[in-house]
């Protein structure tokens, strides 16, 4: 069984990160070789509501994990 972890740094990405996560999910689901995956979103002290968007994604998609840095 193959597992894939994708780490994405996010900074002021509240308007784009959900689409990126969904596109990654769709692409991975088409691959027969990947059986499980997770997406780790690393918030780099965004000034907008990126952290809230990331946390919402993590609540609704169990494969999304969120790390938040306390300063840039």
C-alpha cells in the first residue's frame, strides 16, 4: 500500500487553498498506485483568514492536517 504526504506552505491563501486541496484530492483519487494520502497545510503566519479556512478544510476532510507557525 502506497501512502503519499503532501506539504503545502500557505501564506495569505484563503481564496485559493480550498481549490488547490480539492484539485489534489481529485488527481490522487484517479491514481491507482496511491492508496492513502494526507495534505499538510503549513500556515506561515498569514494576515488574512487563511488559518480559519485551513481549519475548516481539516474538519471536513480527514486527510487534511494543519500546522500554524507563530511568526513568519
